């Protein structure tokens, strides 16, 4: 009996997530020369606060982008889908929802 379950294209999911993250960084002005702020703006405290928020968001986006790239590297090396903690296979449902995940659900709940 053939397996009729659909095959999940994890590479496509990861590549799409990578493009989305890169686009978000670009929208923040971080995909090119970087952020620019008007130094003559009257409310410099507002500029400082907004810059801090943008930089915090950008750091999170870059961290996620790094995780996606690591998952793509694992896929290329044939190590994708194994829990980094226990070495067991990660449930395909979890991988479909979070293709860059590094841990099975049991190990993730312990971190």
C-alpha cells in the first residue's frame, strides 16, 4: 500500500521564511546601507526610543534568519529534522509549523 500522505517541502518552507525575514529587514531600512535618522529632529528622545525599538526588532529578525540558515545548512548536510538535544526525529507536524526548530517538542519544553 502506497503512502498517500503529502510530502512536505521543508526547503521551500525555509526559503520562503528566509525571503520574508529579509524583506522585513529591508522594510526596516536594514537591508541596505542602514538606518538613517534626522539628527535635527526636535524630539531626540523619541528618535532614540524608536531607534532602540527598531534595533531590538532587527536583532530578533537576524537571530531568526540565522536559525533559518542553519536549518537550510542541516537540510543540505542531511541532518535536518533531528533534535539537537536528544537526537530523535522531530515530528513532521512541528517541522511544518516551525521548519527552523532545533528541538523536538519534549526537549523544547525543557529549555
